[in-house]
């Protein structure tokens, strides 16, 4: 294999999935420092990748190629959207990729793989099977020329690394000896900045796309009251109007708690980095706190712990499991311990 192959990563969404795919950029760069590495991602998550984009301080992702599929689906007959699609296809075909790595196992991702320019002996690697509790569409196997069989219970980070290693014919990476990296140190140090909040604060990500993942409102209220007594301000962010209404109902019962304005992903980097603590259910912004290795409590109520738990930092506490939400006392105890050491 040449020392500068052209590699395309296809991981479109969602926030947590994109975050847990980041370590393969570091893995590739360590072995192939001169490779061309591009990534196709849903436009809503471009900001998650920008800190890894190649610049004077860091060699990472050479091209971020945004995909507006979610927006296009809302009005598929729009001429503008079709023009954008063909422009993206032209961009994908401007390179002749030697390796195309698709770690999600969805038809939409597999189609993107086929749209990309390919060298004569290009490897298109993707999942040969589903992992438990993950979306997978078996027809994707028709789009790959290298099918990667993975264990049915495999952490999202490890699954991405497994597919990548198979594509490059490398030994599977040992998570113990080679813990995953996510963001560059220079970027992390830049996040120590002024935030919109004046008091020491705790971020509470109470909402998820699936209601079964939510922790009981009554628990959030009691937890909030306990932490407020320690002089901490409880912040309850939201992503849509329904979540905002729930946030408001919670802060109405917690002293000095607030419902903030809407924030962008770019805003959240600094807001999370400067929080005394982040407590959240199994959702993208909670995982962002974990990959930043900030004090984080991940609450699992109806999803398996093994799938996305933060295992790379002693600043992370993973509580609960599939259909087994943690009780209030367990979360409060974990919060107190993290606050004491930070």
C-alpha cells in the first residue's frame, strides 16, 4: 500500500455516532501521516468535525463534505436541493479513493459510498452484520466489496475501529493499550473561556429523541434542589419546543435554575468544557461532554451500557443500563464525588 492513499470516511449522523467515529481519524493518521482523509457528514454535524480539520497545528481531516439529506427529504422536488446533491456528487468524484470506510450500515450511507470516485482496486468496507440495539439495513451488503463481521455486542468506538482495521488489513486495535482520542489538545485548551453563565453551573441534558431514554422528572427536580443547595446553578438546555417546555417545568421547581437560549454545537464546546458537571441521558450532548473528558454522568435508562459508555476517562460515570435506570441516590452520590474532585 502506498504511503499516501486517499481515504473516505462515511458517517453521516447522528451526533453520538459521529463523535464515537472520531478516533479512527487519529488511528489512520498515526499509521498513514500523508494520507488524504475526507469525511462525508450530515451538514448539521459539520461543527463536530471542524476541530479535527487539517490546519497549521494539526493534521487530521483534509476535506469535510457536508450532506443535506435531512433537509432535502423535507422537499424532495426542490430544484435547489437536486442542484446541491449533484454538486456534492461532483465533489465526491473529484477524488479517486483507495479506501471507503462506512461504519453505520444504513442504505443512505452505502449509496454515498457508491457515489464517490474510486481507484481501480478500491476497498469499500462496511458492516456484514448488525450489532445489538443498532440500526442496520441488510441490503447495504450489496454496496460493499469488503464485508466486516463484528461481534454483536461491541462498543460504538470499537466497532468503527474494527471496520477501519479490516479495510486496511491491520490488527484490531486494543482499546486498553490504545485508548481512543477524540479532539486535539490545542483545541481542548482553547475552550477555557467565558461562558454565558456567571455562577458555577451543572448542565442537565434531560431529553432524548426517544422518550424511553428519559430519566424521571421527579428525579431531576430532587437532584436539582440538592445541587442548588451547594451554590450550583442548574442549566436545562433544550433542542425543540417540546423539550423547552419540559425544561421550563423542571426549573420552575428548582431554585435559581434556568432554561437557556438555544445554542449551536459550536457554542456547546465551551459551555460543556466550563461546566462543573454535566449530567445527561444517553444523548448526543452528553456524549460530547464524555468525549471531551469533562466531569460527566451518563444516565442509561433504556439502552445498553456497553454500546456507548465512556470508558476512556476517570471523569466519566456510567450509571444504569437497558431497562434499568439508576435511582436518585446513585446519581446524587456520583455527582457529589465528581464535584469533590473537580
